[in-house]
């Protein structure tokens, strides 16, 4: 079982448009409504792969009730934490060339009691011997201190759990001291964590090694169209995949993390699964998560011969 924690979930609406013209009336050619948030997406991808998953998340108001209904319809066990504020609603606008414009709402402010109840709910749903991973994902809502993830990682490790962490900024820096088992930054988050730009794949490798020095036991880094890196104590690998057409990159990193955890969360086979899931996700509309039929293992390459001098398609200044 994969247990996910999403402190700031959302109701996501995605519209596909011919082009985004500011100030004009635009007719959408397609639309989707999905439960959102990084941890939620990990649960959705795990469920699509046939894995048992429990999603722990604070929910409030009509949007929160709809998020719970949508997750239940996808076969995901929901462990809701009732909160006074309404769950946020986000909007994504996808253009044919793959350009995505996102409008993310701030979300409700959690009280100290709600923050503690969220931690307690994770504890109650963790099952030693049955829970493979706890995936802690996304931004922290108002009311949660930057140290909240660090507290969660410490408590989970004390209970014997393995932790995957996907967050950024001060929340990531504080959690590193508790040695999460794997962290999953993208290139921008990786650059922010080390405080300098990334221009090449080699720069990303060095940054991942620095995160390991700061406490991460392994680093799974998404480099967008260039591929993904896995750096752990036994070595480093680079994975990439052929993608025929990009429809939406919403949730692609979350799908990658799910693929990584489903395949054991360690070594080149897990990286190959992460790359396959991420490549499949970007070829689907909205934040739709790929199932087994969407994966193409033959399009994936994983190697220890990392192209250190390869310039990043989207360098981080």
C-alpha cells in the first residue's frame, strides 16, 4: 500500500483551447475536472496501476466534498481531515503546442488543531508491514509551519516507514535534516535548493549530490523534456524516453514519483518505471494519470553513462 499526504489539495479544472488570447472570449475544445494536489496525483497513478492507496488530505466545503467523490470513483481510499476553510479550486489552460497556463488558488488556512489532526490521521492509517511508502507531497497551506514536513518525516521514521518527499523551498530544507528516503525535485526546485543556476545535466547531478550531503538518502530529479536523474548511495543513473506529442504536463512529475515507488523506489528499474510513467502522463489530457496500457517501456532508456555536458532544454537561471 502507498499512503499519500497532500496538505494543500485542490479541485482542478483543465481547459484545452486553440490559443490563449488575452482579453478575448475563448471557446474551449475540451475540459476535465480532477482531484488535484501532488500527493493526490500519486494516489491516482498508483490506483491506475492497480495498487492499493490511501490519500490523507484536509477537505472543506463543497470543493472538498467533490474531491472526495472524485477520488472514491477512482478506487482510492480517502482519509479526510475536516477543516473549516474550503478546499481550493485551480484552473489550467492547455494550448495545442503543450504550453500550459496555471492559476493556483492559495487554499484555506489550517488551525493548529487541524495541522495536528492531519499528522494524527497519517499515524492512524500507516500499517507496519503493509505500507510500502508514505509519499508527502506539495506545498504547505497557510497555517502550517515550514517545519511541518520535518515533523512528519521524523514521526514516520520513528514508526519504521519509508518516506518520499516532493516539496520545495524552506519546507524541503527543513525536512532534509530528518533524512527522507527519497526527495523528488524538478530542475527549478533543485536549483532553488542549492542556490545556483543549472545549465547542464552535469549541474543537476552535482546539485542532487549536494542534497544527499544535506540529508536526502536518494534524489529523483525531473529535468523536463531532457529526462530524469536518480542519485543514491550506490550510484547515479540517467533516464529518458521518446515522447510523440505533449498534451499536458499537469501531474507528470507526480505520475513519475508513483511509478518510481510502485517499482520499489530504488535503483535503475525504479527509474525506468518513473520515466515511463512521466512520458505517458504528458501525452494524456489534463491531469489524467496513465494506466498500464499507456506505458511504453520500449521508449525508455536508462544508463549510468550520464551526459554531463548536455545542455538543459530549459536551463534554470
